[in-house]
C-alpha cells in the first residue's frame, strides 16, 4: 500500500479541559496509531490541544445539508428544548 492509498482520517482537537472536541481537519495515514501521531504533529504544533480524536472518514455518517428542512423538522415542534425557557445562573460557563 502506497501513501496515496492510505485511508482518510478526520481529526478532532480539544483545546482545553472541559471544552468539546472540534473538527480540525483531515489527513491520510495507514493506521490509527500513525494517524494520531501525525494529527499531533500537524494540528497541535503550538500546544493548542490537550486531547485528540482520529476517526476513519469511512466510519462517519452525516446528514445532507440539502435535506436540512425535512430532516430537522421533527425537532421544530419542541420549543422547550431551546434554552430561552430557562434562566442560566451567573457564573455558568460553556453552556
């Protein structure tokens, strides 16, 4: 297997403790261990991260932006799920 045949991996970085992982980008690697090491070298060069996830792109299933309205329509009739109905106490972070 040449490097052009390596699978594509999606990289997620958590910048500080307590925050969510966010998508940082993609890279090619032959296995998960090398993908993790390459992701560290590529996406956290300046000490931006405390945690990394690498996921094979083939393992991700996503909704289509073109089907946004019919796909998310069932949640539109549940307004209580929006935080506008709740008072957020002072001092609560990352909500």
